[in-house]
C-alpha cells in the first residue's frame, strides 16, 4: 500500500517538501520583518496619525521570506508592486469612492494591469490597492502619501530584513535579481 501512494505522489520526494531549516529561516525572517514594521509604526507613525503596518505585508512576508526564488518575491516586484498599487488604489478611491464596490473592483484590476505592464507583479499589491479604497478615514487622510508610507516604506523595511535574514544562511540567496 505504501508503494502505491508513493507512486501516486510521483514516485519520489514531493517537490513542495521544505526542509526544517528552510521553515525556521522563513519563520525568523517573517517574524523580524513584521515585528520591525509594527514597532516602527507604533513608535513613530501611529502618534502622527499614520501607519507603517498594512495587511498586505503579511502576504509579502510569505513571498520574500518563504518563496525567495519566486519572480514575484524579487525587490523590484515587492517595492514597485506596493507603490504602484498604492497609487492606483488612492486614485480609484478619489475618483470612484462614492461607490466603494466599484472603486474596489477597479483598484484591484487596474493595479494588476499596471503591475503587469511595469513588470512589477506582486500579488499582495492587489491587497495594497484594495486597502487604499476600504482602509477607512486614517488611510483616506494619507491620500497619495499612502503609496509611499506605508506601502513603499514598509516594503523597503521588509526588503532590508529579507536581505539580512535570507543571506545569513549559507544555502539561501536573496534576491535572485534586482531589476
């Protein structure tokens, strides 16, 4: 029976298996990246009615700490995807905010199109665009600054931590390329 299941899985090792070491490094990186963004946000930005902490960074952490070889996890995609999507999201809110459903749909779809066109596709960018539309008064007050803080600066903080943590382990190399 064991041989049957082994054959059904492709005969050998699961291509999606990850070593315990990889799991630990991914956990350390994501913990530190989110921790630093949260600390900076609550220490320096929140008192100024700003944030450096948005939900889409959780998804970015999965890519840049656990799927480091993915084209979607590379620095150009991480930073460019968040900044461009932030700009698109704010524009959609400003022009179509009277209809949040329409503004949301436009923000996500236009962000995807812009990221494709600029070769900065980063799936969490879709969430960054959506947050610009549904984020509430604190996000709305930021206006286009939202694309820089939190979207751009937060992505840069995550990137710095990714460069440090991902390259501490001898078997990991990040990024695969910059541009």
